[in-house]
C-alpha cells in the first residue's frame, strides 16, 4: 500500500491533472466527500488531502509515503526525514522581502511580518542583520500598511498584491514550486512501487 499526501487548495488543483496524466485518478465523488482517506483507481494507492503545512509532517513520520508540497513549506519545515525527489514545476512563485520603501529596511530594530518565521530568521542571520519576526497566518501585506512591521517576507506571484498595498519587492529569497517528497524509510522498503509512480509522473511533466 502507498499513501500519498496532497496539499489542499491552490496546489491540489494543479496536482490532480499531473496525477491523472500519470494514470492515477481520484474520482470527484471521493474528492467531494468528507472522507479523509481517499481511494484511487489503484487498490494499492490511497490519497490524503491535507493542509500544505501538514504534508511534510505526515511524510516525515511515515504516516504518508509520498507527498506533494510547496518548496516554501519545505524550507520552513526543514525537510527532515524526507527526500525531495521531483520538482513538479507547478504553483510557481517567489519568496520575497518587500517594504513600502528601501529606507524601511535600514531600521535597527527591523520588524518583519511573515508566516515563514524559520526561513526569514535564516535569511536575516545570513545577512548578519538582527530583526524581530512577527508571525502572521495571512494578509502579510497589511502589516507594513498599518505599522505592525517595517517589511514582510511573503510569496509573490504576479506582484499584484504587493502593488495594491503600496509595497515593492527588494530582495529575492527563494524560487518556489511544488515538490514531490518521499519518506526516507519508505523509499527503501517500498522502493519499486514508489519509483514506478515517480517515473510515471516525471514522464508526463
Ligand atoms: P493554508 O490554508 O494551509 O494556510 P494557504 O491558504 O497558504 O494554506 P494555498 O494558497 O491554497 O494555501 O496554497 C499555498 C501554496 O501554493 C504555497 O505554499 C505555495 O507553495 C503555492 N503558491 C503558488 N503561488 C502562490 C501564490 N500566488 N500565493 C500563495 N501561494 C502560492
Ligand atoms: C498569496 C500570497 C500573496 C499573494 C501573492 O496570498 O500570500 O498575498 O498570494 O500573489 P500575487 O503576487 O499574484 O498577488 P493568498 O491569496 O494565498 O492569501 P493568504 O496568504 O492571505 O492566505
């Protein structure tokens, strides 16, 4: 049996066609049900659809053998206990540092609003810059506008959200796309099964 953890939301919409092309189908009746473990067209493959931030946790602990999740979430999690085997090239965006103007970044007690607290800490440590990280769960762009923070670390795709809130990106932190990850132990014990699916997905990217 192989269990695959999929990230809900934006990534799921782009993942299902990739799996479909690889031959793995999940019926709409399964996807629209309240069930948490979904059947696929293969008896030996089950799918769980969970919050993106939970995907590396399930895979790390072996509760799922494989997972599909954004690189942003992996950077934040640390990717301990899992192999990142494929870049699926979907849900592409960039992790950026943004502020209303460059002078804001020169503050001594720089306040940074983000949901990526570990990644942001690492970024500022690498710049030898001390900062206070303010953890938010969404609407990061609001923080500089209302004076909660001097700058933000957040995902940028079109740049429309930054622009609409008077913010400019000043530094690129990472390129983001969704990755296929595998539990390290499962990669050994279920190697043939896992490799078969990875090859099928990769062939159709
Ligand atoms: P949660 O509900 O768990 O808080 P979320 O609301 O951030 O998650 P989504 O927006 O559905 O969830 O998906 C976020 C993922 O999609 C990110 O982790 C990232 O990898 C990817 N992504 C691609 N483009 C964007 C974008 N423009 N904004 C945000 N995330 C994006
Ligand atoms: C994401 C991200 C940015 C925006 C970037 O927000 O956090 O706010 O999209 O995309 P853009 O550059 O194309 O404007 P999302 O819509 O997922 O909302 P949330 O983070 O507040 O949940």
